[in-house]
C-alpha cells in the first residue's frame, strides 16, 4: 500500500512546477568528475550531431585551452563574437549575453558554467547569464566540474588541499533538465596528463603530484556520481508526484525513522542512522505530535539532528495515514519503527499495522529494550481528582434539576442534556473526564428517569436502545472532544510561540549593544522557562556566570564548542539543572542561551527556545558586524586624517621653510653686496613665511584643542562691527573687503575671540580661492531671533559634490589639477567654533547674484542668536 489517500491525485506543487517550466529554455549540464575528462569535447560532439540534423546550434563561448581535439570539434559550428572588456590594463574576452539574446538560437553552447565574469558586465557569474537565457526560452548546453559546487567546496579542499575559488550555488544544478556525467578512470586521466593532452608538460607534472593524485580523482568521481544520482532521484520523485503515482519506486535508498513515545525512541533513531550510513543514504525522523508526548520524544528528535538526519512532524490525528503519506512523498525505501504495542489490548500497534498495510516498504522493527528485563511494578501517577469531582457535581445538580422538572421535561430529553455535559467536560478536562461523565450520565439517567425509576433495570426495549446509544455516543463524543482539546492546546501553544517569536524579533531589531541584547533575550527566555542567562563568547571561552555549578559550566562549554543542545531534557550531559541552546551562525558558535526550568520543558517550548536562540545569534552577529564596521570606518578615517596631516605638514611646512632658508642663505652669503631694498624684501619674505607657519601650527593646535574639549565658548553680547574690523585687519590680503552691518543686525550672543577667529578663517578662505584683487564682502541681516553673518567671494566656487564636505577636517577643494595650499582645517575650525557658540554654518555655491558667465563664487553664512 503506497498511500493512505483514497484518491490518487497529482501533487499541486508538481503540476505548478511543470506549468512554470512552460516557455522556459531547457538546460543540459555536462558534469565532469575532474578537469580534462572531456566535457567540452563531448558537448561539442553532441552539438555537431544536432547541427548536422538541421538544428540551429550556435557556440556562445567555448574554451579550448589549447587542446587540438577540442578545437577540431568547433570546425564549422557558428560562433558568436566575444565581448571585449577592458580590465586593469588588459582586454578580456567574455560571453556576449546581449548578442545571444538577440540571435536566439535553438541551442546555445556556453562553456564553464562556474566562471566569474569580468567587472562591468550585466551579471557577476556566468551561471546568471545562463539563467537569463533560460528565462528567455533559449535552450542551453553547458559544462561544469563537480568541485565547483558550493556545498562541496570544503570537502574538495580537505581532499585535494586546493581551495576552488570559482563556485556556484547547488541550486543551479537543480535548474538542469538533464545532466550527463563525463568520466574517465583515474589512471586513464593521468595518462592523458602525461601525454600533454590536458595541460602543458610542466604544469601536468605538478598536477600529477597534487590535484590529480589517484585518491583525489577517485573521491571526485564518487562525488560526481552521487550528485548525478541525487538529480535522477529528484526527477523520479517529481515525476511520481506529477503523475499521481503512489510509489515508492526503488530507484534510491531513503530511510525513515518513526519516533513514538517510549524507551525505544532513541534506539530507533540510532538504528536508522546506522542503516542509512551502511546504505549511504539520507534518513529523517517522523513524529506525530501529541500534547502528552512532546517531551518524551524530544531527545530522540535532537539525536536525529545530531546524527545528520532531518525531522518531519505532523499533527494529523490519523498517524498511520500521515506516516504512509510522508513515506510516499519522500520516496522512502526503508521504515524503521519500534515493536511497541497498542494503547489498548485489542488494538494493534503501529508496527503491526505497517506490517499488514505497507508492503511496498522494507520494514525494520526494533525490539523493545524493556522486553529483555523484568517489568517493574506499574505505578500510575495519582489522577487529578478535581475535574472528576466537578463532573460528578454537575451531573448530580443536573439530575436534581431534571427530577424537579420531570412533569414538564420528558425523560428522553435528559439524554440530550447529559450528552451536552459529556461534551463540555471532555472539552474542558480531556478524554478521561469525558468518559467518566458519560458513564455517570448513563447510571443517573437509568436510575432516576427511565422506568422503572430508582432501579437500574429497564423494561421498555426502546429505552434500552436509547440508553446504550447514549452510552456509546457519550463515550465516543468524550473521546473525540478530548482529542480536539489536546490538539487545540497544541495549536494554542504554537500560536503563542509564534507570537512570542514575532515580538522578540521586533525587540531584537531595536537593540544597539550586547547588554541590551542580553536583557531582551533573557527576559523572553525567562517568561518561557524560568531563570535564564545569555552567554556570549569572549576570545577562547565563555564568561563564567554566577550560580553555575561544575555540571552547568561543562554543559555550557560543550554546547558552545559542539553546537548542540545540552543539559536537562537532552541526551548530552542531562544531569545538569540547566538547558543550553547554542547560538550559532554560518561563521561559527558565538555563545549559548541557558534556561533553568523547574520541570523539563515541553516540545513547543523547546522549539520556541531554539528559535529564540537562532534569532539571538543573528542579532549578536549583526551587532558584532556593526561594531567591526564602525571600528573599520574609524580606523579608515584615522588613517585618512593621518595621511592628510602628514601631507599638509610635508607641503605647508616645507614650502615656507624652503623660502626662509633661501632668503637667510642669501642674506648670510651676500649681505654686504645686497641693496637695501633687496635686503628689506628678503627680510619681509622671512617674516611672511614665519607668519604662515605660525598660522598653520595655530590651526593644528586649535583643532587638537577642539577635539580634546579644552575650548569652552563664552556667551555674551558682542558688537559685530569691531569684531569684523579686527578680523579684516588680521588678513592683509582682504584689506579691500566691503562691510555692511545694519543696525538691526549689529549685535549677537557669542564669544568675541572665537567669532573673530571664525571670520579670519573665512576671509583667508575667500582670499585663497578668489582671483587676485577679487571682491570680498562681509554683510549681516536679521532673521527672526538670529543674525546671519555672511562672507562672500567671487572665486572659483565649490563643486556641488564637495559642498557636504567643505567643513570636514583636512578637506581641500580641487579644481582641475590645482589644490589650494593650506591644511584644510580652517573651515573645520570655523564650524567647531560656531557650533560651540550655539550657531550654525553653511556654504552656498554658486552665488545667485553673480553673472552666469563668470566665476561662480561662494557665500559662507554663519547664523548666531541675538542677545
């Protein structure tokens, strides 16, 4: 029996996949076990046969690698011109995707699927080009070596000692409609290398002792064979689902472990793992969830994951049907199950039902580990009597009410009343209470309402039928209502878990440091399972948390280092009172989440904790990456500032020093021979260059004082006119500056010394970037509760892309090949001083009041509060 469904209908997903493939090109991959096996040659040979039968075959790109036999196969096949891409001083030849889409052949050959394209092309990888061709409806043949698959990269590196740089996702292999394995025995391939048919002799000699060792080639052959077998198995499964074939087809081995509550659960998983390892097949654990069995089977499910399997769960009440459906869907060949026994003596166990009804599968029955030892005396846990008492009380009160109304209420109606009570009790308290209510109602109805009353005998055959019908219906209704209650409780728990995870994700998105992350994670875990702690790894170990005993420390370390759950309720170090979930990402384990529940947590709680740990791991990794990025940016900024400072020191100190040295040497060597005017000019140049150096060092010192917080601005009433006058006097090149300070903007609240230095820096900037003799103006205007003080020039202006950076330290505007002298600190210091005084500063360029055919000019505006 291959399926439990009464109707064999095609799988909707399979039909949808088939519908989506309509209009899409077909992809065939010639998969090689190693370089040199003849993939490209075989592709070209098959393409030539298609070409000779009239198919429109075009070679998009084929690499011959200097192999004559491959070049011969190209012969008269049409070839697309390659696209020339300049890269780092070289011209690279790449596949021209646009030309291929325009040509639209019936079959296009594209070699080396894993190739990385040159920068500047539409796609970064050639497989993305192929995907675009398939979407356009073009059939493509391509080649690929198995070592280029991303999932095999680490294995190939361990086997061959060589890390393959160009890889592609395994999902690309899933796009293939056909895969043809191209293979050669290892010795034959090595012979081809020795003959120079694959590489040049010098390269071949090195390859024979490295990548092409016989053991390496044998391992690569096995990988390629397995990948092709998996692809074929996938195609078979898809065909079965699309054709509504129940299966299984014995085309591949796949093992299912049926996990039920009991001592044999873990033994079943281990047996399935050993069987799968012997068959070199995948395995998965199947479990039908029940509210009362979740904790009992969780260690077995954890063990399945640790052993390399996967887990599939269902809430279907019909376990037998769900099991067969999963087996048929996964094309299982072997089912491993514990012998077990039915819950009732007259009911067959699941293993017995499989033996009778699942003859298409190889059934492996694991013996009950308890069968080999005497069974201990069975001591059932004491029942909770309160629900039974409530049920009995309601039944008695109902009986009293019905007895009082016996003249109005017919005896038959009490059966419906008792049935409603049975359903209510089962829904509230479970199946056992429901069955108890049904039996109680059976006795009370018979004794007090069915004639002859006050006896348990019934004389009317109709009453006998009604009474026993009530008993049967009551028991069945109680059982079904109890089952619905259990499933509703399970669903409610899952919904609550999803709600918590959603809220938790929102909270994690708002944390900005690891302390905040720990607070959010611990609060959420504490609400689920009692005491909680988040430990993030530091260096080579975890921090020691207070309250941990040696068992907890060992469990936390093991969980972190091995990335498995440990402690209470697991199979690893279960003696610990704590349970630890590893926080792991692709980069590795970064910590653990520990909880200390009073009782072993139920399965939904464990699943929620696992999800919380996964989200916490991603959040912690995000914080660490953000911190690393910030540190990298800070380091980059520091290096940039350091480079700019050294450049400024080199240029702006060397230039005046050179001039001073030249003037001083001239005065020393020819002092008596120089005219007085020349002497005065040389001395004046020395004084000017010393002043330039003084200003340069003052800027450096001022910026350092700003960054260390040594400068504290005063806030007092300042008259602008004298401050502007003093600033203009300090910049001799700006003596022609026009000043306009109206009365309503004559005073500001500022620090007079700092404001004067701001104006000096702005004037020097205007002189530096303006034409010689160009107009400079300083003017003010009232703007509400502020005064805007502006310095305008008619110079070269500031490019729009540089405006956001003009107040950055060491930034200097570049115009053509001209860089103005200076440190690039003047405007940065001006901004720092203005902000210290409670104002703002901004630059505008080009000036709107200047003619469009002249220089753009610049206006720098300083806005300060009025007193």
